């Protein structure tokens, strides 16, 4: 399968075949493929806690409701603005009932699946402090050899942003790895779904999966064989809009 085919065919699937189990070796191969994703400074900060189907079901039963309750307000907004769900402006009670039914029907993971919890180590405070000191050293060098007016003030005022961007680069890299997992799954003929909601129950995940306290949980990727999914629903809900693009290539 070519890359463009994988991109067009990939869908966020939460209902997996309960009769078929993805082999552990296949999951390992998906992780190895996704590890080719680009990462800031080639740090490759991603880590995976691969939870097999039986344990994944138990983990979902224990923690999914808690994550849903924390995300309930956002789910309500999704239902309220989606004409395909209600077809009209609902009352408050109807909106509550529709939201609960939608979560159970669309968001709940069903069938047989692996849950790949993706986490990464936070940059230690001393490392961030060292970066700040390094910026000061570079600034001193610049001022000595290139005494540009206003340079010192400009660098000092944005020094903390530089450190923040460096940490944000780690976050973006790990998110790219998660997307890589879904593309690798699609290429292997499997269904998958990225779920960032698991970040809301990160403390519980750390405890249950022995994830170090110094690690951030970004989310999880569910992987399994495609279950009973209505093709019409997929076509309706997964259409993509054109990307708003402003061109700056001097071609007019």
C-alpha cells in the first residue's frame, strides 16, 4: 500500500472484531515502523506500554468512565453542533440523553484490541535550567562578536519561550509517532484509533502500568481488526474539508 492510500483509507475506528486477535509480533512490527517518525533532535522520546486485549478490556472498564466524565462538557458540544446526531436544536434533557448514548455507542472501545499507551519523559528541571544557562552563554558570545542594537533585550525577553519550544518539540514528535502507528496499522490491514482522552487518567495509568512518575502520558492508540462498522456512517463522519492555505511563494 502506498502512503497516499494509507492516508486516505485510515479512519478512527473504535469497534473492533471480537473474534480476531492481533498477534503480539504484529504489534511489535507496527511500533518498529512508527519509530521511523521524525523527532526533534532525533531524541526519539516515545515509549509504549503495550496492553494486550484481555488486560486492555479490564483497563477500559476501570478507567474509561472516569475519562468520559472529565470530558463530558466537550462531548456535549460535539453533539449540540452535529446535525447528523439530533437533526434539530435539542432541549437540555434531550442533549444530555443524546450525549450519553453517543458516548456509549461511538466512543466506547468494543471488541478485541490492543491498547498502546504512549508516554515520554519530561525534560528534567535541571536540563531546562541548563538550556537557559546555555542561552545566556550564547548571548554573551553574540554581544561580544556581533553587538547588534537591541539584541540582548530581545534574547533575554524570549529566553523562556526557547525552553518552552524545545519541550513542545518533544510533544509534537511523540504525537507524530502516534499518527505513525495508525498509518502502519492501516498498511497492515488493521483498524486503529488515537485517543488523547487517556491523558485525563494519567495518574491511574502510571500506577497500573508501572509508568515512571517523571513521564507524561500523551494518549493511547487502540489497534485491532475492523469490527462491525456502518460504511455509511464512516463516509458521513470522516469526510475531510479542504485545508485553508495562504500562499507566500511570490507567484501572485
